[in-house]
C-alpha cells in the first residue's frame, strides 16, 4: 500500500479560498477540479489558480490530484501542459471509456514531464469510471498504465447514461461497483467510490459508504468537509480490529512453528489468508496514525 485514500475531497479549482481551507482538513487526498466544478468561461483562470496553489500552498502529506478536462475538449491538453509543471501528485482523467483513453493521456504526460525537467513517471494517473462502456472495458482500463494508481467511480454520470436512479439501497449500482473493485484488485490499484450527493444526510452517507467498504473499496470521494470524518472512520480499522489482527498474526506464527497450518483466535479460524488480511489491517492503522 503506497498511501491511504480513505477520503478524497473535491475542491473547485477556481477558488483559492477553498484551496487554502483544504490545508487544514483531514481528507487523505484532494481532487482539485478543473472539469465539472468550473464554468466554461472560467477554465483558463481556474487553471492559473490551480498552478499557483500547487506551487505556493503547503498541503502537508495530503495527496494533491488535479482533475483535468477531457483531452477531447479545448482545455484538456493545455491543462496537462500547465499542471504537470506545478508537480501535482496525480492527474484525474474524466470519463475514461477504454485503455486507449488512459494511454493517450499518459503519452501527453510523458512529454510534459520531459519538457518540465521532471523525472519520468513522477506524476501518476487516476481514472474516472463514469459510463457503461467503461464498465465493459474495465479490466483493460485497470491494467492500461503503470502510472495508473486508482479508479474512481462516478455514480451520477453512470446513472445518467443508464437512465437509472441512485437509490438508498444502491442495488442499481451493485454490478458496476463489483466489476470495478474486481478489476482494481487484479491490477493492484485502488478502487474509490463515488461521492454521496446529499451533504446534509449523514445517515445515508454512512450507509452508502459501508456498502462499498464491505465490497473491499479503499475509500470514497467526498464533496463537503462534513463528510470527511464519517468516511475516514468507516475506512479505518477499529481498536478491536487492530487487537484481533495482532493476536491473529502472533497466534498463527506460533501455530506455524509447531507445524500447524491453522489456529483459532477468539473463536475464529485463522489461516494464512487471514494473516494477510490482518497485516493489511495493521498497515492501514499505522498509516492512519492509530497504532
């Protein structure tokens, strides 16, 4: 695990005030948005604001990603040229439909890094999965580039394309969500859920977040500071989780020394596969600063 992405906060790239405020928030990752959150008339001004923020603001250990405009628009290529020079951690590619979409951006980033004197492959990529076509091509997208570190689901655009409706139970999204996390696991990258759009409904936020946490997702995008804490908590191991993980690892070590391939801890079977899960639990807890 390279880093935590429990919560990924969208911030309009046009607002220096909001970018400055983000420095003090507890989100693991920032998605500084040049796409949907910025009006057409403000695209170039927002790009300059984002470059200035990346160069002048100290975001601490937060991951600093910039969602560029699609390169099929008049803005995407210029976004890459300008933003790469400001050295973000990653670029978020909107509306990825195929592996070729990622590779096309990758090639542009290769050139921009070289022109800016930045080490090759320094800046990584994250892909927005927002359409049925993306789900059909999900395995190819997930393995399309060594730069690709995560895929982010976009429920609003996806349900617009399917002519569906987002519900509390999320039954309409179970298939694409499962397809995406499976592809992410095969490729060894992170899977991040869509934002929850009702910022006043914490109960609904928690319910939706727990669904994907149980699926195996690594985190969730958020659109309001109030959503960060509950999302972080759901994706952070509890004290009980940590204690069980420690006991499981130690008990299995002792069993293995005796030539035994399994043991029981607190009434639960512990085999090698459970030890791997326990080790990941401890890694997350360590990165979250709770152990």
